[in-house]
C-alpha cells in the first residue's frame, strides 16, 4: 500500500493528461510479484479462443453490448515466447490468475485439473489499454455506484488494475502508470482494488495447498501450508479471517483428535446408534448429500424420513443413520456443531463447495465476523462432522434449506437448526408415516410437496390416496404433478375418472386449452409433449378403461383402430401380469398385420420383455409397474396354430429403417425373442459377443434358423461355444499372436472361428494379453457402417475404406496420407462421412461410415463446398473438418482444392495429440458432382414423402430447428429421426 499511496490518498488531484502527478509504480508492482502475482515479463499478449473461456469474465471482460458495460478486449492472456513444454505452458489471464495451457488447432473443454486447450493469435496490448482508458473516463460510474461496486464493479476495476500491472511488466510503463492512476482516481475504494489482486493471488495459493492435501491426506503438512499462507497474506486477503477459523480445526487433526459421542439431554441412544456415531468420525467415508452452502437443502434429495429403508451395516456411517428413522435423525441433530474435520469421499454431483463465482457473494454491510463466517462456509476445504450432519438434517426440515437463505430468506445459525431439529423430533418421533406426510404437506415448499405426493402413491392406502388428490387439486400449480397423476391413474384405473375430471378443470384454469409452446418445469413438459391439456387428459382417460388384455389384443389384430393407443392401453392392462399366456396373442395380431404395424407390435413385445427382466418367478413385479416375464417363455405351451403365427413372422425378412441406422426385420426381432424364451437364463454378455463376432446379419440368421427349427420340431443348430476349442488349439492361437507383429494379429483374428474367438476372449479374461495384441490399441481395426443405409453402395464404400485404413496406426501421418487416397477413391466413397473412435468390440479404433447429410446439417463449411461442387469449381472434395461442432472455416482441410500445407499438418498433429476420451475430434467427408447430383435427384423424387416426415418431426421434436437444417438431411436420416421420435417422443 505504501508504494501506491501517492494516488490512493490523493484522489481527484490528477487528470489523465497531467503526467507530472502520475508516479511510477515499479516498486509497488515488485511487491505484488513478491507476494506471488504471476510475472508476465517476456511473455506475449495473445487472443486465446477456447471453449472453456467463452463465458469467463477473467479472460476478455465480455460485454452484453451495452456501452456502459466493460468493453470486450482483443487480448485474453499472456503466453511465454518459448515454452519448455508446449503441452503444459502457463497462461496468465488478464485478472492476474493463471493456469496451465495447451495450444490446439481445435480446442476442447478440459477438466479443471487438466491444461486448458486454446487457439492463440497475437493481440495489440496498446489498443486494449486505450480502450479501457476511454471506457473508464466515459462509463466508470456504471460500476462504481454502491450496489454495483459490491456486486461486480470492484472485480472489473481489480481486473483492469491487474492488466495495468501486466502492461507495466511488458515495458509499457507510461500507459500502465496512467491506467493505474485513472483507476484509483475514479474508484470509490482504491485500497479494495489492490486487495482484490492480493485476494486473487492468495486464493490461487490456497487452492494449490488444498488440492495437495486432498491427494496427500497429510494433516500436518496441510496445517503447515495454511500457517504459511496466513503469515504471507496477513492483510488485504478477503478470506484471511475465514482461514483463521479453519486453522485451529486443522491443527486438532494434525495433533490427533479423540472422537467423542454427542448427547441429547434426557435421551439415551441405543448401542447400535452409539457405535455408528463413533464411525462418523473416521476419514475416508462416502458422503451422498450436497455439501455446498448454496445447495445443501431438502430440495435436492431429502425427506429420507419417509423412505422405507432397511439398516445396512456395510453402508457409510452417515447413510446408516438415515436408515434408522427418527433415532437416526436425532443422532444427526446431536452431531450438529461438532467441529471435527473429515476427509471424505463425495458422490459425483453432490460436492459444489469449490464452485467459483464471478465475484464475491457476501454482504458488505455485515460485520467482519459475519463476512468471515460466510466465506468460511463457501471455502473449498474438508467439512466438519457437524456440517455433514447439518446437511442431512436440513433435508428433513422444510424451510431451513440454504437455498432459501441464498434467495433472501431468513438465515439460521447451526444452533438454531439443531434446536429446531430436536424440537421436531420430540413432536413427531411417534408419528405414523401418514401423520408425517401430512406435516410436510402443510409446511413444505413445492418441491417437498411433489416428493411427498410420490410417497403417498407408493403407500397406496385409501387415506394416502385421498390426501394425494386434495394436495394436487388445491395446488397453485397442479401441472407439476402430471407424472404423479399418471402414476395415480395407473394404480386406480377406473376409480380415477372422477379425479381426472377435476384435474382437467384445474389444469385448464392454470394453462388454458391451447397447445403449450414452452414449459416451466418437467410436469408442464409432460403435458406439452402430449399435445396440451386436452390430449393429456384423453391419454389419462384411456388408462382408466377397464378392458382386459385379451380384449385389447383382439382389437390389436384388427386392421381398424389406432395401433399406438391400443398398445398404450395394453401397457396399463398388463401391469404386473405374467406375459407367458399373452405372447402368442401378440404374435397372432402381428401375423394378421402389415409389416409396419407388425414391427410396432413385435417391438412393443420386445420392450415389455426387456422391462420384465429382474421379475421374480412367483409373479410379483419388483417395481410394481412392469409386466411379468417369468422364466417359462409360454404358458401354456404353443399350439400348432400359434406356432404357425410365429413361423409367419420368422419369414418376414425385409429390413425396415431403424432409429440406429441399420435396417432391422421382423424376423430379426422375433428370432431374438424366441431364443430368449427358449433360454431365459442365457448369458447377456455372450449374446453381445456373438453379435460382435458374427455381425448383426449373421447372428440374426443363426437365431432365426434356431427358432424355426425349434418350432418345426427339428434339430436345433448349435450355438458356437468356447468349449468347442481344445486346449491344444487355444495354446496354438496364443503362440501365433505372441509371435506375430501387431498388424499381423488382425489377420490371425480374422481367420479364427467364432468358437475360437470365444476361447481367445476367455483366455484374456484370465491372462495378460501378449504384447502384439496390446499394441492393437493404437491401430484402426474395424470399419462400422451400421449407421449408414444398408445397400450395395454402402458395401462398396466399406470395402474401399477397409483397404485404405485397416491396420494403420491412428496418428497424424496416417490421416495426412489418407486424404489423397480418399480423393483417388472418391467414386466409391462420395456421399459418406467418416469418424474414428474407440472400437467397442475389439482392441483399437473403429472407423464409422455414415451419410454425409448428417454432417451437412451441422456444418455450414460443407454446405459451401457442396455449392462449389455444383458450380463445377471442383470435380469432388475430401474434407477433414476439425472440431466438427465449430463452424470455423479455418478448421477445414480441403485436399482436392489445394495441397496439404505445413499448417494443415500441424493442425492434424494437434488434433491427434488432443484426442479426448478415445475419439478423434474430426470428421472426414467425401463428395463428388455425381453423388451430389444423385442426392438432389432423390430429394426431388421423394419430395412428398420428405415433407411428410419433416412435418412429423417438427410436430413431435423437442428441439425447434430451422427449415434449412432438414433440407440438408437425406430421407433415410429423416426417417431415422422419425423412428427415434416414435420410440421416444420428445427425444430429439
């Protein structure tokens, strides 16, 4: 502060043009460097494009467009000129914070502990300094007004102050000194600007110390690091008092602490609870409750007091207490206030304490003690036993959630929560489940009430159902209960009609009768997805019809009627009923129907059987909602006529478009169904292995042939088995692979029979793979065209690609050499796109072949290239689109239009090196004049069908896409989307 004093304590005396009153702040900036301010001397000022920085205040001070907002600067940060390791070089941001950085031509999002990926270019520092100076003189008052200063303005000034210090270190001392003087002169609190930079430095150091502790689990070293921080940043750091609250607790753990059991006056805990309380003081236990000050609330997971739970001694201690009802609740309440720090393992998605806000959220009118407590609660640190217990207790006390506190509700101290919890226990410890539910309905918020409603339905008693009806109808937002009302209707069926009539009236009062265009919560989305209130109610009423499954199946076999509605009614009618006696009636209905309707019926039966997995033989559904799938496939056994219906379906081998791209026939589906009925205990892993080894086509044929033979009373063709392979033959296979080169391993594997493959897989389950097999992991080992339409053209393209890429190592050289080869073979590959990712069925990578129209719907770059082809500027093109989610034209490498440059090669190298989670972030597309002309002709020929499919998608899709997106898709792609929507309405 001493070295900044000439301006800090003489505000208003200087002007931007009065150079003589502007001191040089070199010594002051040197002091900041000693405190840990990142030194950018010798670095270059850069614009950095990175997905992780798009919405970051610290990078470019992005503006909403209002002239009063801070201007968007060209620069983002500072990079060293000659990094020792380009993949892990430091980047210094404009607010004085830093992080490891990796240059990439197609940057991706990265985890917080990984270097941020970016694409950098030079920026003009002096231009940005002038822009900031100009804005400060014209609009700084928009940030310095009292409320705005506290909630954002101070951070803007702090960041500009950090930028000025960086400019000073970069050699622009005159401009830097002038900017610092302007900032101090216009600021309502110059000292707070300096403190802001110190806070950024200290926070970064604390983060390092904390992350080091999480890895080392060394309490003594952690305590030493915190003491060092406290000594170094004894003033200016906003969290210094919060740190002072943490240090004594860490010291206790560093010195060893005796775990004590709390008590409640007048209460004696059972020995079981006392033992569990002791276990809660141990490090390493798993915590499944949100621990953030903002999100620890009953809104998230709570009301565990209503759960029907059995005590499980193997569960984490805190979870065990939630399984012990009111006694467990009281034990947790007694633990509130215990300051023993714990190093815990937190469930994914429940730990938010390290979340970083754009500016400091604490009340400036609070005392220093209150501010310290607020910052302490938000600090990324180990939590105390009392804090963890508090989070669990709050879940069962409506109105005491931290989210209520954050939104301006009443603040509660830990002691107040503890007192309230003990009082709650005394008043409700002997309540029945229904009495406790009634309390929550009267005292909870809307989220609580929705969860209670689900609990009432699960209970199912007349009293619970009556209470549910009243809760829904008296709600200010009855639409939020739409899913619960559907579940209620499924349970009550015809008894629900009167209630549905009242519910309809309540919904109309809330939402009207028009089709909804938007929704505020999931309940309204359900109604919107069904077409509005009227159609949603119509659907509910169909669930109330008292038709028996046999009656509905007769209706299903008739040509008239709405197939989808009948299937929905069957879904309800078959609830918790065994399917064995009905399966052949489904087959009869399908056999009497055309192929499209038959596929609907068989797919529905397929889904029923899938949902029935896990049912007990005795006939009780585990979840109470799915139909039964007992171990016997048919009950009673099939008659001659029923067998003929199944045989009819096994002869329907014409492929129908599938939502996954690969055509599926009725026979394919029925073959799998009948195989499952004959072998209900078959190994699912074996099923997937067989499909992977044989291919879907051959595996389906095998199942069809087995089912046909079984129905005709003939010998059933055997399934391949690893037991078919002798030990001597397996040893021979292992030796062959051990002695082979990696590229030769593929040839060996291709020659193996299916049984030999299964034996080899069994060997790998118990032994380390030979080195040549391990090296397959870096090779491209498979072509997968299942996402493309099955026809001769696709087969030709697959064969051409296979000859070019199989056995090649996935590296920059392979991709670079592949582009001209694809160009030479463009006649076979035009109209297709290629992506590369990890092979799921064998080692290495798979190249996926699919329709180019899918990529064109996503990329304007490819549309531009198509236009050039149509204008005959090129005969064909082969494009490598890096980072396909981006529309950046510079990310496209066009082989046919130009030679591959050194810059292109560096982009390819960078993309390969930055492969994330097993996939190459690039897509290759091949097109020619011939393929585009054929596509245009097909589009014109099936114009009417295209329009009908597009109309269906627009009416049923959740996403609202512009017409031009659909125009770029071919008919098969559109059909796949339509099928997806038919199977899962609202999923696209």
